[in-house]
C-alpha cells in the first residue's frame, strides 16, 4: 500500500500509511500534471508535466519530551491567537512539555534560531512562557499570521513544536473623516429628498470594528437627515429652509465604529457648514396698501403727481425692484407714466377734457429682477379736476402711432390711400365736438396727396413712381370747431409699393472689360469661384434676379446659382485642369426670376443684361516631370575627351509654376557587346564615376577615359524631379562605347552650321523611312576630310551608327537603291553618300632598298646566334676540363699572415720552381718551411677578412709553374 497520496484536484500530498525512518529515511515522489481539456481536444499531443517531491522522514523516539495537546509526534504543531497592540513583555501564551521518562515537566525551552525572523517573541527558558518582544500592529502589518519553533530539552533528548501565531485585530482605531470640515452651499428652496453632500469616514480596523455608521446633530439637525450607512445628508421631509431667517446652518456628523456598541466603541465628530443661497421667493412689499392723489386737468406734461415705494427682502438682483404700469389701464390708459427706477408717477399726455367729479383708478406694479420674476400690485385713486369748457382735445384712432399707409406706384389719380379717424371727448353735436381734417402745410408731400376735411380720406393727386420716390411723410391734423379750438396732429408715412416695371442690368467695368476671377485647378466640385451682381430697381419679389451662363461653358466646368442676397454665385461643376485649359471666358445673362432665358447666346456688349467673366485657372503642382523619351540611346567614341557631351536628357513638367527640373543618374552598369573580346575582366568592371550628369541641364558627359570599355554598353536609369517630395520620372539610358572604325559617316553637301540645324529632323525622317525600327545616333558634325586628309569646306561629315546593328547591316539598311523613300530623304538634306568614318588603310608595296635592309638584318641575326652558340660550347668545354682535374686541389692550412683579400675567382701568379721544402701535407704535398714570403698582389679592398685560399697545380699542362688560387666564396 502506498504511504503517500496526492489530491488530483488541489495537488496536496497526504500520508496514508505508517512511516518508518529505518526503512526509508527519504521518500521521492514523481508528480504528473495533465491538462485534461487539451488532452480531450488534441489527444495526439502530450500535454503533461512532471516534477519530483522529496520527503525526509525524521527519526522518532518515544523517550523525547511531549508537548501539551494538540501536539503529537506525528503532527508536531501548535496554533495560538494573540491580540495586537499588547505591551512589550506581556506574556501572550505558554508552551509546556513533559518528560516521559521522569514524568516531570520539562524545565528547559529554547526558541529555534531563525524560526522567528522578525524577533516578535521571546521564550522563557524555564517556564516556556512566550512574551511579546516587538509591537504587533494588525493594520500596518501585511502579515496576519506568523510562526516560531520551540525546542523542549530534557537532557540529551529534545522535541520540537511548530507554533503558528494568529494575530487578532482589536478596536484600536477611531473612524477618520476625509475632511476636517465640510462646507457646501444649498438653495433655500431645496426640499426633500434633495441631497446636500456626502461625508465619508473610514476605520482601519477589521470586521465590525471597522464598520462605520453616521448620526446627525447640531442646531439644524431637524432640517436634515443622514443615511447612517452612506453618510449622505438630505433635506428632511417637510423641512422649510429660509435664508432670510437663517443664512448659515451648522451640523455635527458623528461617525461610530462597532455598530452594536459596547465599551470599546470609538467615534469621531466633524462639522458640516451649509450656506443657504438666495432664491427669488419673496415678492416686493408696498409701503402702503393703496395710494390717493389729485391732479388738475391743465397740469403740464411731465409734471410729477406722486411717488410710490416697494421693497424686496431677497438678495442681489432678486431684491432689486422696478416699477411699471400694467396694461390696459382703462380710462386713464396712456395718460400717466411711472418711472421704473424711482416710482415717480408723472403726467404723460395732456389731461384736457379728463376732469370730472369721480376719481380714476390706476394700477401700479412692482417687480423684482430675479428668476422667476416676482411682483405685487397696488391701487392708486386719481382725481382729475375740471378747469375749462372746451377742454376736450381730439385724439386719433387712425393712424395709430407709428402706423403707416401704402399705395402702388403707377396708380391712377384719385386712388384712395388711407382713412383717417379721430375722436373728441366733447359733445359731437356741438362745435366743441365736431372735427375737421387737413394736412399740415409744410410741403413734405409735394402736393401728391389730398385729404377730405369731413371724411378724412386721403387720395392721390399725381402719378407715383417708386424708383423716383419710395416714401412720403404727411402730417394729418384733426381740429374741433370750439373756441378756442383744440387740435391734434399725427405723422403718417405713406410707402410707395413696387410694380414690376424694371429689368435687371449688370454694372459693368469701364471699357466693357470682363470681370476677372481665379480658381485653383483640381478644386473640389461645388467650390465657389466668385460672385456677379445685377441691379433691379424693383423691390421684394419683383427684384429677384436669375442668372444663366449662355456661352463659353461648353465643357460644363462651371455653374451659377442665385444666392439669398440676390447675387449670382459661380461655382465649380466638374474637374478643372490647368494643363487642359488656362482660362475660361463665360457670358452671363441676368433676367427676372421665374422667367425663361435662352440656353445659348453670345455676348452682346450693347445688352446691359449680359456681362463676361474671365476665370483664370491658377496652377497647382499636380504633374510630375515626364521625359521626352522613355528610353534614350546614344554612343560615345572610345577616345572621347573628358567632359565630352554624350547625351542631353530632356523632361518637361506641365505645371508652369513648377520648380526647375533636376536630373540624377542611378544604377549605372557595364557589359561587353556579344561576340567581342572582353578587354575588362568581370571582376574589374566598375561603372561608377565614368559619366557625370549635370543636375540642372540634364547633359550627360564623360568623366573618365573609356579605353578600357571599348565595345561595351553602359546601362543606367535617369530620374527627373521638380519637387523633393514628388515621385521622379524615370528614363532608361543606354550608351554604346564605339571605335571610329565601327562608325559610318554621312557626307552632306552643305556647311556644318546648316547641317546642325537640320540634324534633328533629318534623324527623324531617316528613322521613319527605314524598313525596320531603328535608332540613329550622330556624334560629331564638322567639315568633311577626304582619305588623303584634304578638307572640303563646302561639305560636312557626320559620323553615326545605328543602335544594335553591325556596320554591314547598317550599310544594307541605308542602301538607297533598295529604298526610294530613303533616297528622297537624302536628296532633301543634300546627302552625297554614306561612307566609313575612318577610311581603311591601303596595303603599300615595299621597294628593293627596304628588301635588302631586311635581308642584311636577317644575316646579322643568324650570325649573332651562331656566335652565341660557339661561346657557349667553348665555355662548357672549359668547365669540364676544370672538373676533370679537381683531385689536384690542395688546402693551404697556414695562409700568409698578411694574406691579401681578393674577390672570388681572382687568379694569382706564383714564382717559378718547386714549392719550398718543409713539412708535407697529409695528402702528400709538402708544406712551406719558415715564414712565408708574400709574393701576392696587395690585398683586395672588397673583403674585410683574410681568405682561406686553395691552391691548384696543374701537372699535366705546362703552365710555367703558374697556379690558380681562389678566395673564400
């Protein structure tokens, strides 16, 4: 049975059998983890992992000390609880153990070193009491559980207990508000359940010790309620706030922890100050409930009658009071005015005829300036005293103040314009109450109108023209027949209404010049180009003008619409390309709105309803440069001088305002022409720097000798750009490197200056008449030089070659006998013939003198060869003879003291006779006796050491005792 098992879900390893230290002190388990989801989804994959767990089995002895339960040898653990914030040195728990041998309590306890890394506890050695050694703070410490190991020792026996200490939280923190004081503002008209503010307090303790509840107190506590959980303060149900009585309310909010209470409960109080803001909740209050005043009917206009007064207890603009007379006021309507600031009631119009014994009643109103506006009203009783009999003044019913009349122009004479009506307060059956009408004769109407004195009907006397006079002002007088007469006057403005009797016309520029406008090319559809304006002297709908483009808009680039201010707005209808059209001249016709106008009509300068608009298209850099040729081919002579012009690239930018074009060359490479000898090995090919392209002009020039590149082709890519950010145009460039012997020559019957002017068209015409597609390159044009070197100043020679064609193929292509069109082209440009650019060299016959010189030179060469062979043979024979007598070579062991230093190979002459007598050489040759006599030439200055001489003696040949001696080599 396995001694261990593992929980397949949690991974916990448990002991399920008896452990025997003697049988197995170490147990190694292999744990396998499997991803079941992956194994089910992908059974072919092996999604498992393995690890090893090593368990060390400690030896157990039943004689070791035994701790108090629940400690057991199999589970040597104890668990205790300790409250935080206990004083240092306080005993928090005790550990006891018993010696099973003696049955007595153990008297020696030790804390295992390193088991209490923070040194929180101290273990008493004798008693086993554990006391606090360091502050325990549940809130500040992240560790809520710690441990230590205690060793109980009995003699040489001991047991160990693993003590787990759970630190318990106590209520040692009071609630803490987020603010020291709270301040807020609240409108005085706030009602339940209006939220005032929320207070927040936190308690660092845990569980119920950290739960915070709120209560409300203070002088205004009855006006508000607080949520005991969230701390939200609200206006109490039925509470009435009055800023005018209490502008500021102070509350006290208390936060309690431990909601169930108890002796350990803690609390904190904070002040909440609520400032009530004013709302317009008070109406103005009059200083009197009603007012009474007396005024004579002859009181002058503007005279004060009385003063009324009202006040408002609100603040600011809510308490500012203004006065007014509400309408209507009945019988006294319009007779009096009330100053809005001071409340002074004054006479507004004459009171004549208003006097009577009964009083008039007037209403005055006082308003504050708050929102919503509050007001109150009071009654004023006015008694107007009667002074005169004809005191009734006529008053107008029609026209009312600022009322006007209108009549259409071109109306017939006698047309009714306006009916005037007036009343007189006096009896209409008496002269005091009868009214007659007239105009005030001030000449303002110009005699255009007349009024019937009885009926008050105003009619026309003349024909009217609104374009000459749009408005007339007349003063109408209503007068009674009393004594003294009373009268009233009223101003009447008569407007002349328009009749559609004028055609719209343009106001043209001096000299009938067209109106110039500008538009940027590629402008979006609907872009406004400009405006034109026509004048119609009519007004209103009669002056509405329609505009139409009748000519110059064949491409439909522009359109025109009428704007709200009666102008013609020209706008873009389709794509405008400056490269396609530089300007457009439009003919615009104006006419009455709603009337039909012709679709197409050319401009007539005499027609005032037509005008011309010149629209200039402003260029936009929207085109990149373009080469005149997508690929350019040229050739250059192999002996061309540096800076020779090879090719002139040309690119154009259609945008006239574009920046100058700049040229560059890239990726230049070189290759040998097929079927030619490669003068330059592949690894030595370097085309960089051979040519130089002028950035501004596009001229390609040679920049290095071309001898090494004979019979080759350079390929490169040229770019042209007018702006750094634009994509450049690209053209392929092919350059042939040719010898003069590879070129043909056109011979023209004209001078070089004339030929140069015709060369571009000549090349184009020749290429067009050739039976195959070919490109012709002409290199130089100068006076023609015949094969003998004579210069013909009446003819011109131009060397050329046809790209990709051999000289033979070129001659066949340019054969005029087979191409009549080519012959006509040659005749047109005075081409005499086509020949080689460099004439072939003629083979010259040698004369007899040159032949004899060559024969003599040959004999001399043969003789020299024979002499050299003879010398070599004699020298070889001499060498063989020397080697044959090599055995007679003898070594001089004692060379002369003053032996001369000779160069190698020196020959020395010895005296006649046999060598001196003396000792003999080991080889049988006698050595000289006595000091040697120097008979050698002076020492050579070429050696710094005395040589070791060898002596040769020839015995066979009679050399008169002459010997040969050689120095050291």
